[in-house]
C-alpha cells in the first residue's frame, strides 16, 4: 500500500518533468529528506533574475538526491554549479524567465544513517 503510493507519487513526478525540473540521484528510495525549501522571487519587468541556493548537510553527510521543481511550469532553469550528489553540499543556480516570478520547491535527500 505504502510502496504503491510512493511509486505513484514518483511516476506522477516523473511524468510532470518538463523543461525546468531538476531531479538528480535518489529522491525516494532509501533516502530521507534533509531539507525542503521553497524559494520564490517576484519578477522584475523585462529582467531575468539569477538566484543561488546553497545547502550544506549536517554532519557532512553526502547528498543522495536533489530535486528542484517548478510548480508554475515557467521556463525558469536550474543548474547545479557546485557539489551535488555524492558531496555534502550543493549550490543551485536558478534563472527566471524575463519578467516572470520564479518559484522552486527544493528538496535535498541524504542517507538515513550513514555518517562520515
Ligand atoms: C538509488 O538507490 C538504489 C537502491 O538503493 C541504488 O541501486 C541506485 O544505484 C541509486 N541510484 C543513484 C543514482 O544513486
Ligand atoms: C534548509 O536550507 C536552507 C538553506 O541552507 C536554510 O535556510 C533552511 O533553514 C533549511 N531548513 C531546514 C528545515 O533545515
Ligand atoms: C542549465 O540548465 C539548463 C536547463 O535547465 C540547460 O539548458 C543549460 O545548459 C544549463 N547550463 C549549464 C551551464 O549547465
């Protein structure tokens, strides 16, 4: 029951992956959500905005999965510019569409018990 629900969520997430979603590594299987942050930046007329999100895991645990979803389905883009899966930190670069509000739902996943 629980597994099928999780699989359902995963496939829904997968199907909704379009241009601007970023999903790296494991975000559901044997990992726990270490940090979830929703970022929102209002659009400036005629301007593209670039924002960074930095996250450092507690205890230097390596990151197992990274997810950045764009619930507004804009053409905002998001990239990993430092760290990432396998590192204890990640830096994400987010760029909005011209004049458009940018929202990203960011989730960082780590192993539940592994410590370094
Ligand atoms: C995700 O987890 C599964 C099971 O633990 C593992 O086999 C797979 O290699 C992992 N994938 C990544 C990208 O870490
Ligand atoms: C998640 O990470 C962000 C950025 O590092 C931080 O501002 C926020 O407080 C963290 N939230 C939690 C619940 O740890
Ligand atoms: C950033 O991500 C976008 C798509 O999200 C991709 O088209 C672009 O090539 C990436 N840029 C870099 C420098 O990786």
